[in-house]
C-alpha cells in the first residue's frame, strides 16, 4: 500500500511511526513532513493546504490512501479534492469537518442529535466559557471566572476575527475520546487526557496542548461514551448528506449529570495521538483504509494494557510567540536509546543538525505498565533532551494512578 500522509507535526510523526509498522505498507510519503517523519518515509515540499499540489503529488506517486492530519486542510476541503479524483482519503469532507470549523454549527448538530452539551448563553456573564467560532489552533477557548478574565477573553476572540460562542461553565472531569468512522459506523479507539494551559497547575493561557496521558483510569467504558456521543452525531451528519469519514475527537466534560460535549475536532488530537499510537494493537493502516472505503464492519483496533505519557517541549515564548528558529536540539538519540519515543514538530535540519523552528517543538513520550511508570520514563527522557530556553510542564499526569 502506497500512503501519503499530509501534515508536519508531532501528531503526523506519531501516525507515521504507527503506519510504518503495517505489513501492508509498501511506500510511506509525507507532505510536507518533518525530519522525524523523514526517517520513516519520503518527505515532499508540498504544503498541507495546497490541494492542487497534493493532488499532483498523489497522482505522481500512485497514492492508494491519503491520511490527512491537520484540521486546516480538512476544513478547506483538501479531502474533497483528492476524493473527486479517485484517491481514497482518511479525513472528512469540508462539509463534515464543519463540526470543528464552526462551533455554532457543532451546537446545531448536537441539538439535532440529542447529545448533551454546554448551554449557550445569550449574554456574556461570569462564570462562562468564551470560544472563537472558527479554527484557532487550540488557543480559542477562554474560561472566565472573573470580570477581568471575561473582558480579556472577549478582546482576544474579537482580535481573531469571526464570531464567538459563549457557553455555561461546566464543572467535572475533562477527557478526550477518539472514534474512527466510515461515514456510518464508529470504531472506538481510546480515551486520553490532555493539558491545555502553559503552566504547572493549569496556569497561564491555553495552548495547542502541553502534554497528555492514556489510558484515563476513571474512564472504564470508552464504548459507552462512543455510543452516547459519537454514534448519534455520525448518524446526524449522515442524515444531512455529509457523512463523516475520519477520526471524530470529542472533548467531553463528565459532570454529575453525565458526559457533555465541550467541543469536536475532525481529526486525531495533538498531543493525544502521541500517547494513543504507542498503545494501539492491530494494523492501523488496514483500519484507516477500511474507513476510507466506507466499511469498518470487519476492522479492529484496540488499545493494549500499557500506558503512555507525553510531555511537550515548546519554544520559550510559546504560546504568545512561536518564533524560535535555528537553535540546536541535543539528546535526541540519547532519549530514544533510553526507550522514549520523540515525536518532532517544530524542527528542521541545518548543516546536519536538528534545530528548532518554533512553537511546540517536540513531544517526548514514555511508556510503561502504569501511567506513573510511563510518566517517570517520559520525564527521564525529557531530561536527556535539551535546547536553549525549552519550555515544558513538570506536572503532566502527576498523581494519576493506574
């Protein structure tokens, strides 16, 4: 199987690492990829949002399956362009990806599907949550408990342009749940918990994600959450004539009244993918191909009993600034030799050296029989990797049993 993986982040590196283990893989290509992915396949200098360029590349390579990682190309309709030209794609159409591209549209779908979610507020008043209606790279959600926080949130969302959604502030425990869909059926994958804020103790602004762990010990029935949330939503999207083919990622708040949807993403999460991929059993490529072809009835993919913890290393100015290029990264080989998985994102190769390009630069993943063991392994590897000014949290998965 000749596969084209679209994207350049640590999520795509983790997907490439897992796809490379498939016995049915013959060639792995990525556009644009990164230095980590280049160790597993061939990278091509085509932007992830360049539909025409990706189509030309896929035709030249004889691509049999395209796997689209980031949300931007999906919302922009890259999957549609490839499908129209006969290429099997794992990733939703632009119409189906609106479930991530517009939070107001997601609310509409949830209401129609009868799935509980946070109540929308007509007036901004504390406590509440303010969300940018469109894509914001994971940085468009603001929890507001005080009037100062609310004023700052409104300014930030208005600066992004576009609309906003104001919701009640739900209390409970947050979890990310992933399901794979062929447009009609849903295959449960796993649950994970991520850490959005930049600082220890969940302080500071939201980011694209500073770490994650899986499994989540207090989530004992992922299938039940898939039945309650994913299946009704997939059925509603199919009813609207916009079947969802890809990974539906639900951010849930498990409240005293049961699970409620915080948001949907139309793709694998980042950094959650970096902890889910090491746990999966089965041939991921086979499953993604079945989904792309519209039939998951005979596909299986299940997490094993092991655990994984990812710690994200970001540039010193992140998330306010992602500019941090050309700084040498040391210790990658030492961390890998120690048993860690180091998934690259904001990296490049200059004069034979792996250097930073800014933003979230590395995802360092440790595995173990328990979350606490995986956490210890992840942080031991973090201490082996270094670049000047590296910013990371020291409390990812702290105190988690299991």
